[in-house]
């Protein structure tokens, strides 16, 4: 593996036989880091957002399972 840094980017050179699915997972992690780096959200904001997203999820899932 070779890691190279230019003025505009960082380049990872990997053997061609590496598992492409694992690379996709790494790509998603790097994308997350890129987005989070510029975020001004506080942990408290994230916790509230997660709580709101989960609200009612179990009741909806139960209703779907009973259909």
C-alpha cells in the first residue's frame, strides 16, 4: 500500500486483489469524516435528531409485522 499526498488530494494505492466491498465501506467512512469536519452541530443536537428519527419506529414496525 502506498499513500501519496499532493497539493489537492491524498491518494491511496492498493493491490488490485483487495475486496472492493471493504473499500466501499472505507469510502463511506471517509465521506462521513468529510461531512462531519465542516459540521457545527453539537452532540446534543445529534442526540435529539436521533431520538426524533427513532420516535414511533417500533410501533410502525410492529404494525407492519402484524399485517
